[in-house]
C-alpha cells in the first residue's frame, strides 16, 4: 500500500511506501500520561530513527478550546484533540496523531481530513493512498472501567462514528487505550473479572469490525 502523492504515476516504485516493511512496522501508538515537551521530542526522535509514518498518542492531557489544533515541528505535523476546558489541575483524556512529512503530504493531498469527539477521547485522520483509497487512523482513549455505563456507551457510540467509512476498501488502523484487560495479566476476583470482561468485550467488538491494529492496556 503506497501513500498517494501529487506526482503519482511519475515516480519510482521504491519511493514513499506504506510498507517497504509491513504496515504495522510504520505505525505505532502509546499512552504518554501527559504529553510534555520532552516526551514529544523523544517521540519525534523515535519516529525519525524508525522511519515511522504515524504515531498515535493517548492521555496527552492537552486542552483544545477549538476542538483540535495542529503544530508543525521539523516537518512533522502534531494534531491534538482534548477537552475544551481544563477539568482538573493535572488534565485528563486527550489524544494526538503525529504525521511524518511523508504521511502529512498524503493527508494534505486528501483534503486534510480530521474527525474528533467532543470530549478529548477520539481523533481520526484520513491519509490518501494509492488507487483512490484511504488509510483511516484513529487514536482513542476509552473511559476507565469504573466510569458510568452512560459514559462508556457514549464512547462506544462515538467510536462507531469515528471508524465509519463509505468505502469498504479503505483500511482502518485503530489505536485505542481500552482501559480494560483483553485477557492478559493476573487473575482478578469474580466481580472484577465480570466487570473487566464486559468492558473488554465492547472494546474488542470495536476492534473486530475493521481494525488492523489495536493497542490495549491491562489496567
């Protein structure tokens, strides 16, 4: 799968691939528990060293009064989405997607498409690829297992919107901190096991629809 460029058709086969390596090797996701400037610099350096196209970040704790904003750093585009107002001293939720210069060019070629939630929990971009298709990348941070059923349901409903595509040939890369055990880790008690199972099942249902990647944690 090749990233689309304005010069498609007049370029060599080996340039601008979404995978000289497998696609999963050029996209990644990470919960950063607060995106400081130092952490951002380290993420960008890691992307440069590994030649990553896209990195999705969760729990950035950023505030975005206008819904989302972007910043250019050495040709990389960092797209932020968070709560519209700070709800606690530390900050909460917040997601981001970082596009390499290569991925950024393909994103801009496709119209700089962005979709986001209303509460800092989900951010989606669409990157044009060869053949008129698109790679849809979603970075999401789910409510914790202790959140209300209404809050969790609102998130699942929003994820249905975030991952929707009119073109079934598009590829979805979903990086989600599900805040639920997906089956790895120490054995919990009966009540805790049932609670985790219910939340994890809903997260898995989202991932199974069309997702090619999912990032889970075991808290």
